[in-house]
């Protein structure tokens, strides 16, 4: 079965082909024929994360939209802001060539900007349940014209406590709307929605799926942000062959890593959202033709690219959500060939590995960064194989004069010449400094995620900017800007992440110092979390990686935990 076998608009088929989608996944093969029919249909699709659910409903949705009118025709509700962004990006890639607009609405950003976007007119809204209800109550969004309501990750939404919000959305939606419900599990709450709001729902299920193929070996290694480029080089150098993706979180990081790899002599190119379609197509073609073998990309830029025979996927940093992890590592270990997936994690992130293992029933093995001795051994092995091939190659007949020239040199001179040739080809002159890396096998995966994060009780409401914080930390904490893993300033607080060893000394150094005339109180994020856990019992827990609760709320710290001032039930 191919996408071209479906009764789809030719422009949709052309777009899918351009994006590299030719064969549908199981859920897409089962859902698309049903959802593209003319009549309305209430539908339940049971499929795990990473099985292609977004396009399973996104393609039929785009097919049904009337682009000639700017009225809102479809509403997609998802549990977290990260998933909303992901869905928006995926559907937009198919919708925009059709003249169909897609707008995302979620918490943590300006309501006024969202209202402007709604007033401009949009065909599809992708939203989180709390924020969409805010708009519905204010009257800033009218859903009377929608034909289709999609509830994605319905079981997660209900687990996060959004049952009331979902019910409220359904009261605003017109009675003759159809509901497409997608869920990995069918729990009591999902059954209630089907019973109370859906008419004769058609159900399809996919077979259980494990992330990555059986041929993909999954590893993680603990390495700080500042050491990751050196670690990446070591893994590339140690590989028998490396033909694969290196995934980065941002366009800036993608460009930086690609430039540093290229400057160090590695055959690499970046792929990110700032590139034109022409540039993107050229890079993808060169990669498929193996004109270079290392593609550094963001999730969005790499979406839809299908390249055969990849040996490696490296997560330069873990993705925000688990579905992206599934998409990333699924690119290797295909067609019966072995693949390797390596994820770089910081000490505070290592617990996320446990979440992946638990959710998908897989083993992600700890892996140490290769030593310089291992790299030298790899160089030696590659040089020996290359030399053996040269000595056995008798297909080419060289001129007699060339043979006489070579024979005019003595054994010592020829040995020196061959060593120089092999050295230039295999032994890089710019060797990586032999620094110590934390062995992944010795890291406690259950260690607290907030162990290297500090909270400063000063923020945007006090007139503080990120630049002010960086200068403040450099002045009193004696820490350079490149040693700060992250700085995040919100209304009344600032969150700083550094290496765990620097955390306590920095907290002591900054405690009570003045910034913009105000004495700054500093505590660890772990202390903040512990104090909030002992507070309100009714507040929702934080979210983020793995779809925990409240993942689309205005999170205080980088690990997704909310500050004590936001324990009250915030709408997303």
C-alpha cells in the first residue's frame, strides 16, 4: 500500500512525495480511507506514540477543509504545548501548499497575539485544553463552524486531569460535529467520551510497537553540554563507518555543530528551518548520494526525510517529547541492518532514560565516551584494512616508469612515505584533548533532576533581563558565560543551570548580593520542589518529557517543575 493508492487530492500526494512520504504506517493505512469518506464519522484510533498518528488524522483533515473560506473548520486538542507545536508543524507541511492555514494556541504565551491570529482567520486550530477554554469563555474564539474535533493522546489528557476541560469544549462545539479520538490506551475516561459524545464510533487498532527496530542498539552517555562536541567527535572516529543523523534542539546549535565538524574535517552539513527549500533539497540529495555522511538537523527540518542504510543516530540532546525520540532513532536499523542510537544526557536528565525504558519496554544501555586509546586503535584498524586492500588490488596496471620510480627508494623511505599517506588519511592531526568524561555506567539514573539548578528570587517584574543575570553571575559567582548550561528569567524568578559541582559554591557566592539594588535570595531547585510538594495537594504536577501532568503550563524550572507561586490550578 502506498499513499498514491488513497483517494487523496493530487496536491496532497505531491506534497507527501516532496516530504519523502511514500508508504503509510499501519495506523495511517487503516485510518485514512475511513476518514476521507464524504459522510461524517466518529472515529477511535488506538495506536502508540511514534506510529504516525498525526498524519493519520492530519491528511484526511486537510483533504476535508474548504480553503475558499476563512472559517474555522477543525479543532485539534492535545495535552501539552510541545505536542501542539509538533502537530502544527506536521500538518502545516501538508496544509500550506493547499492554501490552508493552521494556528496553534497554548499557554505560556501572549493571549493578545493569539487573538490577533484568530481574527485574521484560520482553518485549523491546534490547542491545549486549558488555553482553548480560556478563549471560549472570553468569546475570543467561536467554534460554531467546526466540522471535526480531534482529541489526540486522549488517555494522557484525561490522566492529566483535563476531563472537565474536554467536556467544556464539547459543550461549545456544534452538535453535528464529528469526533476523531486517538489514544494509546482505552481507559474508563475514554470510554465515557465515546459513550456520552460519539455516535456509533468506528474503531481501528494497531499492533503494539516497540521503539526502534530489533536491529537498533540504543545507548545513552552522560556528558555535559560543553563536552558534547568532543564526545561526538570521539564516537564518530571510533565507528567502523558513520552514516547518520546528529539531532540538535535548535537551529543555532545545528549550525554551530555543523560548522565545527566541517572545520575539523568531517564530511557534514546542517539542515534547519532557516534554509530555503532549494537549499534543503540540495542537502538531502547530497546526503542520500553520500557526498557527505553526517547530517546535523533539528526535528522539524528532518521530518519526512527517509534515507536508507543509516548506521547511526546521535541525539546531541534529548528531544522535548518521547514521540520525537521514537521518530529519531527509527531512522536506523532498517531492512535487517544493524543501527546504533546514542543519546547525550546531562546528569540531571538521566532519569528521562528510565521514562523511555518504562514506557516503551526497551533497554537503553549506558555507554562511556570512547577513550583516546580506543580512537587510536580505530585509526590503526582502518589504516590496516585500507593498506590490505591496496596490496591486493591488481586491477590497475601502472606505467613501468612509475614502478621504477617507486623501486628507486629504499625500504626505510617507502615505509616513511606509506606512514605519511596513512597518517594524513586516518590519523587526524587535530586530535581531541584527552579530557575525562563521566562514565555513564556510574551515573544514578534515579538522581533528582533538579540537582544542578538554582532559583533566584528576582525576575522580569523586577526589571531583570537575561543579560543582567549573566553579568551578575560572572561578577559574583566567578563563572564564565559558557559555563552556564541555561538561564531562564520569568516574572518573579530566574532559573540557572550549571554543572552539579558548581551549584553549591555558586549559590553561596550569590546569596544576598545585590542586583539592580535588590538583595537576591538563592535556593536550589530541589529545595523549591521539595517545599512545593509539601504544599497544596490539589495542584497539578509538572509535565514535559514523557507527558507528565501540566506539561503545557508556565513551567518555572527547566526540568518542568512549577514554582510554588504557581501551584494554584493554572489554565494552559
